[in-house]
C-alpha cells in the first residue's frame, strides 16, 4: 500500500484545501488561521477525513485585532483508523 502525505501552508483553511485533501491519505496543514472555537471546521471540510488541530490564538488575551494567525492541523482518511 502506498501512503500519500502532503504538507501545505494554506494561509487560511476556509475553502482552500478540499481538492488537495481528496487526493492524499494524510494532510498536514500550517497557517489555517482558525480560532479555537472554529477548530470544529476541520471535521466538516471533507466527510471522509478525521482531523485534529491546535489554534495559536488565545481568546483570553482580550480583543482580537487583525486576522487570526497560526494553527496547525492534521487530517487523515478515516479508513486509516
């Protein structure tokens, strides 16, 4: 079995990785720009993928100015377990 793995600096995940994720088994993402309360978006992007992510934004710091930054995520085909 060949395992296809891709790493991608997506500079915002919303709408930018669907085609890429469909062509690999494991997708590592950097700079998804997700807030902590938006991490559930990772599970909704493609139904065949499981995911885990961590946001770099701390909402407890008060007012968020500008766009969110950072965040890493890993998405994998559910068939991999």
